């Protein structure tokens, strides 16, 4: 008996993993980074070409980590282009982001619990 797994089943499985927010750790050479899901924490309507700030589930950024958002879109309506918090803290302190800047490509909406993007966290060592 052969079981055929469709792309839909794979996407459902990946979505379940996104719900845990921690997408896993990864290694590039000797550097171990972290991947976190950027998940909407509110419903927002928008028009194509609009940029909006969207409340997200909180993501902790450990001290001495920098962040990147991959260019590959994770949401069909647009891209999370940045994350932040109300008070900017230095990289040497633990931070917690709670909003994302979202640039819409299409008219549509984001609903609470939707995946907006992926945040990559990389450890750094401050030299000076």
C-alpha cells in the first residue's frame, strides 16, 4: 500500500509547528541560530501597497542576538518587513518584540493567529 502525501498535508503539519512559535534552531558553520514564527495577535484589513503595524505574539530576543527577516514571503497578502517594541533596547539586553511592520501586496486581511513571517535570530559577540 502506498500513501500519497499532498502538499496540503505538508503545509498543515508545518502550520502546527508554527503555532509553537519556535520553528527550531539551525547551524551555519559553527554558528547556531534560532527561527521564530511571527504570528498576528489581531485582525487587520488593508489595501495593496499599504504598510501597517500589526500586533504580534511576543517573541523574546536573547541578549547579544541580532535579527533578520528572510526575503521569502510567508503570507500571501504581503511581507513582514520589520519587528519591534515600544522602547528600543540595546543588543546587549534581552528584548521582546510585540509588533511587526507589514507591507501589503494585495487587498486583504490578516487574522489573529495568521503567520506573517519568520524571524531569524543569530548570536553575536560584541568586540568593542
